C-alpha cells in the first residue's frame, strides 16, 4: 500500500512539473520596437519585412510583423502574425532653460500649427511646473489662443523658475571679478595683459567682495560655485520616476528636451596658474586655489546606464535639443562652457531610446528636426525565443540588409 501511495505521489509530482514546463513554454511575449532607418539624413520608407534582422542579446529573432507609420497612420503592413499598433502620440516638451529665448515662440508656434492634432496628448514641463493639456483641447480652443498661452507660460516660468540660478551666476561673476583683481595685483607692473583686462569695466564690478581678504574671497567663490552646481544638478530619481510613469501608457511617447548651453564665471586659467606660483609661501591659499580648480571639472551626477535602460524599457524616444549661444564678452570675467556632462549624458540617453541629438542657436530649427525624426518610423514586432521572467535587461539590435543605412531604435527592455 505504501508503494502504491509513493508511486501516485511521484506521478503527481512529475505531472505538476510537466504542467509548469508546458505553461512556461506556452508563455508568449510580444516586443514592439519603433525603428527609424536613414540614408544620410533622409528617412528610408521602402523597406520590407525581409530587409530587417532583429537580435536579442545577440540571438537572432523571428520578426512577426512590420508596419510603416507616418504620423498616426499605418501606411503599409506586412504580417506573419496580426497585431494592432497603437499610433496615438504623447508629446512631452521639456524647457530646461535659464533665460527665455524669443525664438522659442517660433518653435512652439510651428509645433501647435503643424504637428499636434486632436487626440494627441501634450505635456509641457518648465523650470516651475508641469502642464498637462487635454487631447480634446485642440479641437475646441483656437490654435492661436493655445500658442499665446503656452508662450506666456514658458516665458514666465523661465523668468521666475530660474531667477535663483541667474542670481547665483551674477554673484559668482562679481566674486570672480573681485578675486581675479586681487590675485593679479601682486603681478601688476610686469607687463601682463591680464592686469589690464581686470581693470577694464566688466559689468560685474565685484565691489561688494573687495573688502574681503583673499582667503575669504576664495572661500566665497568656492561656495558660489558649489551653489551653482547644486542648482543645476540632475535628479536621477525624478528621471526614473518619469520613465516608470510612462511605461504602461499606450501609444508612441516623444520627449523633446530643450536645454541651453551653460557658461560658468571662472578665474582666468592664466591668472590662476600665476597666482599659484606667487603664493607658494601661503600653503592655505594654494590649497584653496587648487580646490577651485577641482570645482571647474564636472562629472555626470547620475547613473546614465540605469536611466538609459529605464527609458528604453518604457519605449520613450528622447530628442535632445541643445540650444547653443556665445559666451558673454566681459572683461575681467572668464566664462567657460560647462554643459559637457549634461550633453554627453543626454546624448547617450537619446541614442539609447531611438531619438537623436541636435545643436543649434535656433530653437525653431531644432523643433523642425525633432518633428521630422519622430513622424516617420517602422513598428517591428517579434516574440523572444526562450523568454524568461528574470528582471534582466535584454539588449535589442536591429539591422537592415542594405549598405550605408543608419538604424535608430530603443536599446532593449527588462524581462519582467
């Protein structure tokens, strides 16, 4: 009797394991990949399903369907298995700006007049707050009225939201001017051009800092540099929260991020090097000046790989639009660009999400390029071989069987 009972238990256990294996093998996940293919700068719209190859973690995958999308319309489809592409569009316009540029009005006007239509969702993010516009709004309110309101919001929020940053820049420039003047005084009369430049009018008099001793000026300048660094620091949690909030949102998701080039008031490197030599007898001053040199070097303040994977997983296309501008020409204050960390990080994020990076002094040109890159694409579907729910990031690679073509798509997804 015990043997019969034991046999029944073994058979039941085997059947249970076998059933689990059947369930795991029958578990199917469909992966959607928006793909853009270019020859030079021109979108290639004549590709067929046989022109594409898909690899997941280096393993070839079987493509189930390919759809050519133009704006919201499925222009052409090739299906081995039927899918229902969701082409609803969700636009997110980020204005990471410290000064309002009147040319932004042209960019907004072009976008509202030529891009967004009823049933599109639009979110505007400024230095102050986030504005969500209902998709039905564009069929009710005249576009000119929408444009007027949006421009007013962006202008006001840039002025108010970045006022602390601009004030810190002004104070930092004034302190740099006063400190540079103090540091060059020991070498005046030696025929150096630096001393003459400092005496010239700069627009940042620095008179409020001139009563301080040099070591106090150095400490104040370091404090202001640290304040600027804190004000422009990218919050990784907010980036991740935004990506996760859009993961389950249906349709195509586009982020157009306008970011202005930054310039930080610095002591002229030539002055700094000469001062380091002049104050060799004051190790405290040499130490503080060396620390200032370290503050000039910026590193990325967040984990770029984690953020890239989160945005790729949520299938959000980021277009990083970098607004360039010349530095301020002020005698006595050296303005050095300090956007390299942000630029490199967001450039990587754009690439990992199938978006692109473009630089220009003209925001309207940048908007045109972003729209051009977002309105034509392929939607490609495949079912991964041996799919396992293990939470790991799966890397996607899409190739086309034509030479001289550039392919842009999201980098992968988390298997969860």
